[in-house]
C-alpha cells in the first residue's frame, strides 16, 4: 500500500481525524496543543496520527490535502483546516455543530452494521 493510500484509508476510516505533532496527551507543538484542546472541549472522541513518528505521512499529507502545515483536521473525509481555522470555528460555535454531526453520523452507521 502506498503512503497516499494509507492516508486515504485513515481519512475514510475515521469520522474525526487529526494529523498532529505528538499525541493528544502530549502534543509536541503549540498549534497541535491548541487544536487538541479545542477538540477535547467539543466532548467527542477523535482519532489522531502523530506525524513525527510517521515521516512518510508527514512528507506526503500536504500533497494529498493541498494544505502545507500541521495540524490538519479532517471531519467526514473533508479537510477542515489547521489550528487557526479550527479555533475560529470553535469560537463561533461552528466546530461543535460539525463534530456533533460527525459523531452522530458515526453512531448511526455503527448501528446499521
């Protein structure tokens, strides 16, 4: 499987996915820390990929997503953006709505299986 295929599989397999430096309990940069705090404040489970321990993904994801920086948040297969966009959406209440919908979609699909 190519790195691009791995990334696509990760994005498609997780309704809320954060590509970040470090992990939610130990972020390795301020932007990843801020984005993680905002996601935790939304109160829903989210998946993450530590790009520092996955150099191929770190190198390839910006080409796949057409977004040059990290972190990168994907919800329902779509790139939401990085720290500034995610934080702004949270402050305006838009992120909570998006996260709640993604979580309910996941629950509905789980119950259909």
